């Protein structure tokens, strides 16, 4: 798309995404199936702002960074373009997924966003 994203704070655009959370990491932490965090991300839609709440790594422009994330196990092996979430956006999604899991198992839950 030709857009230029800002560099991650304190790092270079190619490899330093430590402060961002992957959808795979959120799925795993929530104990949910692959795709759960992505579906929640899509449902939040316009509530999230690109570059503030999430960034998208494109398979051509960001191939090196995606390869590094894949090699470190942070993303799914089948990922082509990668969405990374800020800590606050990741926490919002994680809380909803954990609340849904608790509801499904009969425990009290937080309000869904």
C-alpha cells in the first residue's frame, strides 16, 4: 500500500517488535484456538487505530521482520501478513478472551467489549 509506518519505539523497523504482541501470543496466553484473537481484533474494528493500537507487517515490505518473528515462534507458521498489537490493545483482547473462557467453564466474567 505504500504507507510508511513509524519505527517501533527504541528499535529498527526491520526486527525490533518486542513491545508489540502477536495474535498467536494472545491466543496461547488465553488458552484459545488459533484465530480467536484475530476474530476479536476484527470485532473491535474502528475502535482500534493503526500505528497506535496495532501495526500490520506486509509479507513483501516486511519479509525480514516476519521471518524473524516466525523463527522465534511468535507468529503462526502459516502467517503471511502479520498483525501486531500494542500492549493496551493486546490486554483488551486478552481480557475478553479470558472472560469468555471463564463463562464457558461456568465462572464469573467481565463485561464483553
